[in-house]
C-alpha cells in the first residue's frame, strides 16, 4: 500500500495521526538534518502500522516534508489502520 505522509520534524510530541490535506501527519523529534527526520518518520510509520521497519520504503520525497511511502503487509489491515490514523469514520 502506498500512502502520502507529511513529516513535521523537531516536534516536541512525536506522533502519527491526523491529516494534512490527504496526507497522514507524522511528527518526529529528529531534526531535518542528514536524513534523520526521514528515517525517524519511516520508523514511526512502521510502528504505527504494526510492521517492521524494513517493510516501509520511501518512494518519493527524500528531501521534502511531503513524502510517499510503500508499506508491505496485509492490505485490509493496512487500510483499516490508515483510516484510523487519518481519523476517518
């Protein structure tokens, strides 16, 4: 499953959830230096979706706050979790 994420680096409260447009918001404590925020975001997405870090791959947006990631796993479980994290009813 591919999803769009919006990374908020340097956050005092790291969390995964909410929307920025159609993207899932991923707030991380790491700063946007040397890819640290991107790696933290990928780890946070993996944890939020209940998969291993290696199951989350960056597709686009290596140097942008707007990214697209690919998550490997059961499509139904991932879709349900995505809906919960985005706050869909």
